[in-house]
């Protein structure tokens, strides 16, 4: 993010909201898949699972990049929340790696 005007900040916030919405949709799909894996359900669509995991990781990275850009250029910090995105990302990737090792 090189722009710093009020309109640019609003645009970045809109992009962040859209990225968060995408992330939440993908998060739900990944959680449902993890539940299916934990139940021992046969999952012949392993390729779709890998693709969903990749989409999830991309969405998470997009959210993090936008939030980092906003923080860097405007002093805004994660909407005032206490979520540590780096820890969340690490946890998600570790879980996906464990699941992939089982399949």
C-alpha cells in the first residue's frame, strides 16, 4: 500500500472486509473437511481438499497483507482485536500438514 489518503484507507478497509468474508467462507469449508477427516469418513476427493487448503492459505495471506499495509501506513492495528494472525496462520498450516500426512 503506497497510498495514504482517507479515500485510500476506505478502499483498503473495503478490500479487507471482502478478504475477511472470503477467508470466513473458506474457513468454514476447511473446518467441515477436518471434521469429516476426524470422523474417519472416506474422502476420495483428496485433490479438492488440497485445493481448498491452498485457497484458505491464500485468503489468510491476503487478509494479513492488507492488515499489515493498513497498520504500516496509518497506525491501525488489527481493528483493535487481540487475534495474533501469525499464530493463527501457523496453527492452521500445522493442522493442514498433519491432516495431509494422514491421507
